[in-house]
C-alpha cells in the first residue's frame, strides 16, 4: 500500500470542506484514508498522499476530486427503508420463486449501491420469510465505497441501526454480542457476494444464469448527471431479465429520462419493469418545454400507471415496530406528485401542508426537502427555506442541485458572498449546470467583480451549448420559476455579457 500521511488527511479534509462543503470529522479520517488508498491503487504515477494532494490542487485536480468523493461519503440507509417497497417485494417474491424453481434456477437480486448493507440483508430477510432457502436465491450487494462494502461484509450493527428490524426477524437472523448485533451465517448465505463496484465505470455483473429478476438501486442515481443516469439505466435494462423489476428511490422518476421500462404499481409502491417483449430502450426523446413530469391533480388521484400485475398486499410483517398512528394513506411518491401539482397550481398552503406531512411521516427525501425549501422561498419564509436547504444538504452533501438552489436562494436574500460559495460547490460537482454559471455571474456582479462575472456568463453559454440538442435539465425538486431547458438563461447570460 502506498504511504498516506496523517497531515495530508487533514489537508484533504480542508480541501473537501472548501470545494464541496463536505465536513469530514476526525473520526472520519480512517474512511478518508481507505478512500485515498483505493484511488492511489489505480494511479500508477502517484507515489504517495503528498503527490496525490498535489494532483488534487493541479489543473486536473477537479476531475480526480470528483472520483474520490463517492468513496468518502456513505449515504443514508436503513433496514427495510421504504416499507411499501418491501411490501411490494414480499408480493412479487412468491411468483419469482415459483418461476425460478420451475426453471431449475435461483431468483437473482442485485442491491446496487448497497451502502452499509442494511438493504441487501433486508432483502435476504424478506426472501427467507417468503420461504426461500439460501439456495433458492442469489443476492449480490455492491457499492462504490470500499469502506461501506467492508462494513456490510462485517454485518455488525449497533442497536440504533437495528431499530427498524421487526423483533421477530431480529431474533431469528441476528446474534447479540454486547452492543453489536451480528448477522447470523444463515442469513449471510443468501448473499452471493458483497463487493465494490462502480456503476459509472465498470461492466455490470450478471447472475449465474440469465438476467437479474430484481435490481434495487435506490437513492443512488441522485448522484449522477443526466447522461450518466441514462447510461446506467440502459445497462440496468440490459442486465435485467425480461419481466424483471427495478426498484428506485421514491423520488427518482424516470419520466423524460429513459424509455424502455414499464411503470407498475405493486402493493402501493411504484416499480419499473423491463417488459417481457422487447421494446425500444434508450434515453427519452428530447422534450419540449417544461411541464412537470409526473403531475397529478389531487392527492386522492394517483398518477396514471399501467397496472401490469396487481398483487394483493400480504399480511403485515410480523411484530413490526410500533405502528404509526397516522400512516400516510398514499405512497410517498404520490404525495410528492400531488404536492407538486398543488404548487404548480398556485395552491401554496396546501402544497406546503402535504410536503411537511410527507417529510414527517414518509421519511426524509431529497426531492421533498428541496421542493419544500423552494416553496418556503416563494412564500417569503427565508429562514425556513434556509433551514430546509441545509437539511437537504445534510441528507445529501454531494447533491449539486441542493447547492445550486441554496445558492440561488441566498442570492435572492442579498447574500452574494455565501451564494457564490454554494454555487461554486454546485459547479464543482456538476460543471455543466448552465444555470449555476449564470447565477454565479449575478453574484459576481453583486460583488462588483466584472471580470469574474464575464467569465461566469461565458461559462453559462458554453455549458448550455454543450448540452445535447433540446435536452432539458432534469431536477429532482420542483422549481416552477426556473425553466428547465436552459435557453432562457443562455439568453439572459448573453444580455448580461453585452451590458457589462
Ligand atoms: C443514499 S445511499 C443509498 C443506500 C441504499 N440503496 C438505500 O436506499 O438505503 C447511496 C449509495 O450509493 C453509492 N454510490 C454512489 N455512487 C455510486 C456509484 N457510481 N456506483 C455504485 N454506488 C454508488 C454510495 O456510496 C452510497 O452508499
């Protein structure tokens, strides 16, 4: 292993704070060390951490820092995260098992972006509960972050993390040793492998036979820009068996991003499915002007979906954690869509109520946080907006979108200094954000820095030209006053340049 000096880790932590606002505490330095070691392994010309820091500070540094970032942060996860999706899994498992058994093969499930393992072990518990033995299923768990993978492979969780596991499952699948709950070997046997894999740059793994019956890739594509997401989805499409399911995070809509999957509702969760018969798969055709992807009129009316297989919801999970006295009557995605429809319709109070309720009852979610932050801004509640953007960034520190819209919010409040910092972070994470360059130009003007204002406006124009023809920028949150096709900003940047 190449040498890594502690003082270089300190410098690197400072660099991460400055460039992307990521706060790596002292306790996180061991994770930083592992991440740097993983990068150094693939960089033959870089001898040690000193040379690595020099590389990060050089002209090629931004690119390398972007590669390092996903290795440094471990995303938020939990056991049985999004209960509806696990109910959907419970509903489809018996059919998948039957089909696989009659074909003499195993049900193949891939947890892509598995973080610290809560997701694949939850899948294994669901499979065991459906009557599958370890030889009936093969579960693969992968993540780009080697430290997260190592944690998942250890399979030891503290009491706080296992709170979401129904008592019955905990007793059956975990051994308690002091303050740690260890995954029993019986459950571990359901997992074929837990290993590092980068969805962006590595070939996609295949199961022993055929394609994947189920792929979980939840709350991962939020890290990717539009072309990367489309490339990753094309590979999932290819790797799934015909009829196979793709589970995404509840706000990760593929609308306008990718054609080729069918949207289906199972037990209240929306899943994407590779059709049984071949169809044209690929990025969605460029679309005309912004209209919100998945709008629905009212909370009571779910978005239109093709109901391919409606499976009756199974009985509740045995001895699940204390039931929520007032559970959400709709799936979180339906709530979000309904709130967005109300927002678009100018019914701000009702939209705010729905979003606040969603966040309270349906769990934290980046799209809901950002939409609510923007809504608070529209409602002229800057402190709440600020707190909401900060909560979004605490949830996903590497979200370019969160930094971008927080920056725009700060600028609208007259804080050009802070706004420029946030916008620079957004642009570091995604240099193609024409919108970010444009607003950075506005910050520079407010700071009376004409030279840097010009540069930012030119960058906005260039970023706009780099974008494939007519391709709209897809944002997770909802911002009705921001045109998604970027041409309005390109024009505004041209005017601003002419006036400077
Ligand atoms: C927010 S966590 C989601 C964990 C889990 N899927 C869930 O929903 O609970 C996102 C995970 O995606 C991983 N990730 C980010 N970029 C990735 C990439 N290019 N390839 C594979 N995993 C990636 C991160 O390391 C992180 O562990």
